[in-house]
C-alpha cells in the first residue's frame, strides 16, 4: 500500500512538472514564431499589471501544490489586524500612528512583489493579493519576509519606523480609497 502511494505521489509530481514545461515551451514557440502573439504577450505582460497571485491561486486550485509532499507543519503564531491610534491622509494613501514596537500584519493573502526603497516612503513592501489589489506597506524598519514569498492574512511582515505606517492601495495601477480596506 505504501509503495503505491509513493508511486502515485511521484507520478503526480512528474505530470505537474511536464504540464508546466509544456506550457512554457508552447509560449516560447509561439513567441518566436508568431509576431502577433509576441505583440499580444508584450501588451498583456509588460504594459499591464500582471497578477501572479491569481495564476498561483488558479494553478493550486486546479493542479494542487507543485511539490508532491508537504512535510512542513505550519503553525500560525501571529494573526491580527492593524490597530492604530490615529490616521491621516498621506499622498495617495494613509499614515497610521501605531503603538510602540508594533509588528505589522499582512492585511490579506498574497505574494510579495516588491521589497525596497520608494521615494518619500522609505523601505516599502508591496503585496499583491489574490484579487489583484496591490497593498503598499511603507516606512518599515525590520522586514521579516522575502520577495515572492506567499503571505497569509495576519502574517507578520515587519515593524514600523517611529510608530508610523504608511499604507497605499492600488488596483490595475489606479489608487484605491484606503477607507475600504482598513
């Protein structure tokens, strides 16, 4: 029985890998052979906001996790919403006044698409959630995640400088009203 289960897991992994390689090769061949495909791919991927978290969610719901064996037991040790004392409009977002030594949770599930410096915002983390909303967490001192990490709602992502957190919300490259999300 155990031998059949291992064979099933290995076989499933190989099939998933084959499908991924096949899709990748089809895209490469079409990109090389058809100019219209190249133009369409360029417009869809390079000129528009591309939601990698939607692709990840679609792939996992249709094919499951890419790795056949999940040996890591996940234990959630941090889960809360952002608690703030004061909020004020800041550029296209909001600046929140937090408590001392406040750790910042993720507001939703998503993939980290940027970690770095942004003008007038300082260290910034951008997380693209499963609905295509980009959430910018700025004025961060300690960062607890890496680029392309998948984070769940409530996961610890970092700490704010001087107890101030700057949040911006964008969808399809357009700023959203922060009152809908906090």
